[in-house]
C-alpha cells in the first residue's frame, strides 16, 4: 500500500503551480518541526530554502542520533532526505523557528513560505519529554496551556502584512495548537487563514468547542484521524473528522507514516471499535469529573511518573520503572486508574514494537 513516501516520489517533480497544495502536502509540513532546526533556520524573518536547511541538518545529524528521539523523528528524517532535492519542496522558504522544551512544557513552530506565496505555519506535536505529555493531559482541566498561549502569540507576531493564503497545521498536540491559535488569533490574522489542519490532534474543552471562536473557524478546519485513533479523540470534538486507513493498530496508527494514500488522497476508513469505546470512555470520564478533580488526578499521575524515575515516554518500557509506577499510583479513583491503564497499554505496545512504522 502507498504512503507519504510514495506520494512525494510520484509528485515531487510537480511544482505547486502545476499541482495545487493538498491534504498530503499538509502532512509533509506538519511533521518537519519534529527535527531540530535550531541554529539552521532563523528565529526571525531571514529565510533559508528547505533544501539548504535540509543539507545542513543532514550534515550535522546522523540517522542513528535522530532515531533515538522517537518514531516521528525517524520518519521525518527519512522524509527530509527525499524532499530536499524535489522540485515541489526544495525552494520552500523556512523562517521564524522557535523551540522551547523543559520538564513543564514543550513548544516548537516553523513558518514555511511556498513558491506560490502560500504560507504554512507548522506546530510540533508532543516529543518524548514528560513535560510535553503533561501538557496534553492538562488540556482536560486547563485552558489555555502555556503551549497554547505560545501558539496564539506565534500567529499574532509572525503573520505579516503582506502574508496571505495562510494555512495552519500540526500533528498530534501540534494539531490542537493549530486549531486554538487560529481560533484566538487577532481578527486581521484570522482573515488571512484559509485552512486549519489537525492531524490526529486532541480536541477542545466543552466551553471552547461551544464558543463563537470555534464556530467562526470551523468552516476552515479539517480534522484528520486514523481508524485506530487515540490522541485525536481526546477531549471534545464534533463528528466532522475524516477517518483514514492506517496499516497499524492502536497508538502505532498515530504515526502519519502509517496512513494509507492512493495517488494524491487518503484512503478513507471507519473508526475501529476499540477507538469508539475509548472515545465513549473519555466522554464519560470528562462528564463525571469537574476541573478540580481532573487536576488532582492528572497531578497525581504525573507525580507518580516522576517518583518512578520516568522522565521520557519510553522510560515506561523499563520493567523496573513500570513496577514502581504501579506502586506509586495512589490517591486516584478506580475509574481514572482504569482509563490511565488503557492509555498506558496503548503507549507501551507502541513503544515495544520491534519494527518501525516508517
């Protein structure tokens, strides 16, 4: 079956004038922030071509180094190697790179300017840092999170007077940031936005999804999730998402490199029963716990993770850490424990895979 690599091989010699931007191109730009372009791409307006930035990046980092960072980085590294010499992507300009990451938060964004003057603002999804996943869970009880504030500021500060035809997107948490930033950016910037992509990104809290800001951006919003989605079903969402076929199950399908493509479009599918059940369980959990209770439960879970020596997502796969984690899960109601174990089982099965998903 074809995937994003087959797409760029087949259509890489077509310019954006010859073949307009589409949903698969969105995937390409949505994952590039997973790579560390610090010191390569300017934090300001100075631009560098995607080809130029890619050549420098590949000369500085070997695949074996990048592969240690996680599955998104592995796939994106291979994708970068393919697109830097392709007519479609090599002359895309990159600028306004920012990365912030510590134990409490993680945020990264890049501005891309296509040769046809279209702009794509890309927000990075969650990396392996525990702080990134803490923010994902904080979405249950907190708005805005620090990353959401950064994303709103990023759009306000980096969409300029002569920018037009702006697309905002991201994968995983980056998809949520793209949506929230587009909802709450300045109205002048909002008028320039023609499309918002969330590629298996979490949804919104009830108040936000019922807000006027969401209704205004909804006609431009496209939520794409795989048939075995987990992350894309977090929080509240409407039913207007596109379900695409993945060649993997459970959390492994979160990787865009598993999404199936025919020619220049996705192969559509239906949501799996396990994802439907998880979606229902999450909705019930949200309905049964107020913000204060959610905050207490999430704080307890991440305190348990920290006490168990778990600082990165893949630390969970160490048997000793997993044992201590189970021992440290105290002060959490049974319903929350069961939901957390469901999340944990998705993550552990994902990280234990012997084959990569790219």
